[in-house]
C-alpha cells in the first residue's frame, strides 16, 4: 500500500457541515475482504480501489488482472479509462467560464452552438449541467451509436447522432440523464475558450491539481500502464472493443484512483472554482431535485449525483462504458472518499463503492445478488428451408420503457439481420460480429452471448415478417424491412 506518492493527506470537507464522531472503522483487512467479495460476485477482471478517511488511507490496492492475456495483475495505481468520475470536472470547466464571465448559466445554448436544431425549444447551460434539458441521450438510441461504437468521430459527428431527434421532455420539466448534454457542454467550452477541450482541461484542471497519470486517451496516444477492457461472454471474458473516440471528448480520459482523489481534493485545495460555486454545483434545483420516484432523496446538482447511503450524504459520479467502470463518491460529513476503477463493463465499481461505504459507516450490508442460473441451451438442427424462411433484415424497437430505464430509450432502434452462412443460421446486429442462432426445444432460438434471451419469428406466407427478442427487462420487437444481403442491412444506418 502506498500512501505518499500522491500526497494523500487529510480528506477535505467539500461541503458545509462539521463531521460528527466517527463510527468504528473497519481494518484494512476487513475492507480488503469486502472488495474481494464484490469483485467475485460482479465478475470483475481487474480493479483498483482507494479509500481515504480522516487523514488516513484505509485501503489502496489492486485486485485481479489488468491484462488477462499477459496475466498482468492490477495494481493500486493501474491506469483505466475513466467513465463517470471525470464528468464532474466537465462541470468544473464550465463553471470556471461562468466565474470568468465568459458565459451565464441562463444563456441559451444557441448563443454558442447556433447550428444545433432546437426545434423551437429554449435550452440553457444550466439545464445541460443538471440533465433537465429534455435532449435525447444518443447513448440510448441504439443503431446510431451501437452500430458505430468502433468508429472514431469528430465533435460534429457525435452531435449528428442525436441532432434532430425528438425531445424526451420539455426543457426544465423533468430530470432525465442525457450524455448528449455533456457533448454540447464540451463544444461550449471550446468555443468560449478558443482551445480544444483536452488542452483546456490539462492547463486549467490537471496542471493546477498536480496530477501526473491523468491523460487524454485517443487513437493517437500511447498510454503507459493502461489496463485492457473486458466484457462477459459465454461465462468468460472477451475484449470490449468500443472506441473512446466514438463518444464525447470528456469521455476520452485515462487516470488512476490516486490521481482522481487528488483531482477531487484540488476543487477546494487548489481553488479550481470558488467555494460558493462548488456549493451551487452540489445543490439540486428545480426538476433535478428529484431524480427517481423510487428514491425521493436522490438528486442531481451540476455534473454530479447528490445521493445518500441511508442518512449519510454522498456526492460524486459513477458510470460504465467502453468496457470500463468507475465510481468516485465523497461523504462530506463523514470525512470519507472512495474511488474505484475497473476494467470490466457494468456498474461494478459503484457496487464496490457502496459495499465499502456501508461497511465503514456501520450500515447493514446490501443483499447479495442472486447467482445467475446457468442456462442449458439446446442446438436442434435447422433445415435449409427454415433458414430461407427466417432470413431477412429486421428493425427492432423497445415496446415499453420500464421505470428503471431513461426516457431516451423510447427512441431505441436496433437493426439485425438473420442469414444463412454456409448451412448455419446466423444473427448479426448492425456494427457487431455475427453469431449462430441456436434452435431450442420449443422452436424458439437463443444465443450463447445471451442465453436467457429468446428469439422468435412471426411467419406469414412462409416467410418471417417480424422478429421478437425477449430479453429480461428489455424486450424488442420489429418488422422485416428487407432481405438479408449486406447492402440491405448496411443501408439501415443511412
């Protein structure tokens, strides 16, 4: 465990309120056991974890592997793509411009991005920061991003993914997560500063904070010590091959848990923004005062979540993308900060954070997730005639947006083709690799990548006219739009 390289001193109270008497703190060995249990439950390949409290480092350690192919272990300061914890610093960059008089929170975004089609709406910088703009999240549209997630994009190409789409809500009416808002904020920062977003952040946030391992990651950068990204497939792990340059510029950063703690501290310690500005960022207003009907205490400030573990307030951000997961949360009144980075897709870093915080704060452990039931798949023969009947290109939609999904999913569309490949019945999502459809005893089909899903077809005049893909909590269905040729299939993206 290292405690000096990154100057890990006293944890700052970033919000008002004095700390009460500290409950009993678990030992480093106890916290280590908590992490190991969640890493196993969540099937995490590799993780780095840092827990700081009351001037002490309670845990600073790596778990699992940074690279499975090389059997390289994850260390305390392994480098990861940062998904989630870097977003508050996009907010810091914007609020620095507010402090410098370059923009106002109530400026309409058309002042800076006149080419973005507002369709008669009035959207402010404030609404982009607190996710009340009503602009659809391109990350949840399906084909536009999922079919091109390996394709690098310029800023205007990212904006083109969602420009002109339907608004999910009237601006200011409701909180609903939209990463599209962050992409627009990046463009605003670049236009008012005259700098690229990476250059601005390097000079105005990273350098003042004194971090050394936080870098901009793109196709033109070699990042030393960067862990490999993974996703689950057939009970094992395969590389996650999304390209970070397919997304916002503020999602293209790599860092370590030590650097992230140092960056978080620098908000106050290095005066990255004024204290009153940070108080504004950590105060919910308007529709952002209620993120979830299921949890009335969950709120959103400016570029960060304001939530709680029972009565213990926490502020920060978590997320998962690109085969990585990240979580940074500060408990101001408890003098506790937890930073977790992993190289495995899913909200596993957040799960580790919650388990650790509850152990340290003396709260009951959360219920362990039920173990996944192993699906035994059949592989019945598929005749040549059946392969011909089922072949085609299908556009599937989400029939109903459940309460646990964001409103943007109402516009979700995903294109698949079903085709005969030398006697094998195959299925392929646009922009993804093909895999074999396995016929089950009841006549439906399944996939090894998603054994709990069931694929079925609607037949008319001896041809499949529609397809259904019943996945847990995400049922898709849609019509055949043409034959299974590559030209028909690829034309759906245009």
